[in-house]
């Protein structure tokens, strides 16, 4: 069977029809499904920076939980755990890139720690 070329409804790039789900490519699906969690990560990171400035204590587990949530969202779309982790890392990096608090986080390591979660 020949796959049809179809445009993703979101980014308008062309894909073969079997790569699309609900007319969206994987990248766009991932972006959509993680938008809320990414916004939360940005918010919490801002809080972490604020707390640090004022000498307050910020519980880093909050960010851990958000990273787990990010990965779980992606695992609903991608069954290959390694691919899901790679995408989770990418979305996480996108959420924190350019933020003043980003360097407070050993992000890659912590995402790697989530691999246990992905393989469950
Ligand atoms: Zn797309």
C-alpha cells in the first residue's frame, strides 16, 4: 500500500499519512500534549529562582514530579521508552532554555534518572 502525503494540521510540513495521528505529526502532538506541563515547569523554575534570591527553601521534588509528568504524557504517544525519554528531554530543555534558573538544575542527569519510569 502506498502511503499518502499529508500536511500536518499544525506545522504544515508534509508527512506520509501513516505518520500522522489526528492529522498531526509526532512533534506537534508532543508539543500539544506537554504544553501545560512545560508551562508549569517554567513557573516552578521561576519560583525556585525567587526562593533562592530571598534565601527561602525550594523543594526540588516539585520539579522532579513535573519531569515525570512530562515523560508520562509523552509515553501516552510513544511506546518506545528510549524515544520517549529523548523527546521528554528535548521538551524539558525547551521549557527551561534561556531561563535564569536553568543552570541550577543538573537537568540531563535528572531526566536520565527517569529512565526507570519509562521502562516500567
Ligand atoms: Zn506537525
